[in-house]
C-alpha cells in the first residue's frame, strides 16, 4: 500500500453526542477497520477524533460519525486534514 492510499483526518462531531456511547461507537468503527488514532470528549460537548488509515476505511469512519450510535443526534461533522498519529492502534483519550 502506498502512502497515497492513506488518509489522516481530525474529525469533530457536534450535537447530542456525549453520554450516548459515542466514543465507544467510534472506537469500535475504527478498530473494525484497523485504523490508527484516538477519540475523546471535549468540554464544549463535542466529540473529537483523529483517524488515519486506508482512505476507504477513513471514509467509512466519517460515515459512522455522521450518524453515531442510537440516542445520538449529530448536528455537524467538521473534517480537517491532519498528520497521522504517532502511535499505532486506536485509543480512547481523556476529555479535553
């Protein structure tokens, strides 16, 4: 796989996205596609993630983020190109 096939994005999800299992939902989506990165809640009520891996798998992750788990209400998803994470695997980080 060439580096052209790898996409790294910062993903910020806003809406009713805390207290509904959103971080676990995104972590499971990332782990299912063997993506690298992390996810965390933010003090402003949003959920933020850094995700990196094959472009198609990252697109699947973003699609999952636009819907979220049952009980979530996503109002916006912002995407920003990013550098890949330093560590491999997908982590749940503490709230920022």
